[in-house]
C-alpha cells in the first residue's frame, strides 16, 4: 500500500489513507525505526490482509514492513 498514515487510533492501530479510501492498519511500534511520521509523510506498507468475522466483519492490514 502506498499512501499516508493519517492518525493513530490506539494500541498499534492506525488509519491509513490513499487515493482509493482509508482503512485500519496494524503496525508494531518497532517497525517505525524511530522515524517521525506525519499525515503528510508518504509511506509504503507491506503486509497481509487480516479479516475477522466475529463479532462483526473487520478488515485490516497486518503490516510487516514500513518503507519511507
């Protein structure tokens, strides 16, 4: 995914946005490598889709790598 981290939503969860829309991403704290990121910092996220169906359907990306 290529886009922007718009805001932190709590416990390693973030709102990611690109030209197609926005979604929740799960990024471990150590993947940031101490780099400051704002809503205007372009990032590339590499990971896998994580879908939970219970209690309700939720789709997010479990990020394995953040590229700046």
